C-alpha cells in the first residue's frame, strides 16, 4: 500500500469545550495520511488514477466553515469520515495539533479509519 501525507496543514476552526474558546476560530495543524493503491497512477501518470492531495487540502481548508466542535477527537473523526466518503482511500489517519497549553508545544489526537 502507498501513502500520501499532507503535513501540518494550517487551518482555523472553532473548537474547544468552553463556549468562549469556540467563539473565534483558532489555529490548528492537520496531518493527513491517506493509504491508496497508486500502482495505476504510477503507470498512467494521470491524476484521475490517484487521490488529488490538492483537492483534499482545499476541502480541509473549508471544512470548518459554519461549524464548531467541543473535542478535537470528534473533529478528527469527522474529518476521517469526510475524506473516506469523498476521496475513497483504503485508510485515512488524521492528526490534529492544538495549542491550548502555554508550557507544551502542542496537544494532539490521532484518529485512523480503515475501509
């Protein structure tokens, strides 16, 4: 199995347990790992035979519009579901990095969905 990675895509979503934390979009970093059989694309050199990582990234940049989440675990699960249903990978893993603790580099969660 082959993999595409989108590493530390900067997005701004409304996420947090307290209402005041969700009042404004906050900076998050997404790392997406998508497994897919790229054998056909390796022969054809056609984007139609792979997963278009640019399309995935553009979809993620807009995914939070008009939405909010309390937990990054739920957000990661929702992103996995969206990528699974719209891009048809064999599996997808989503890591979300959040920056709520001043003394820590980040807090993160990883959710993986295998199809």
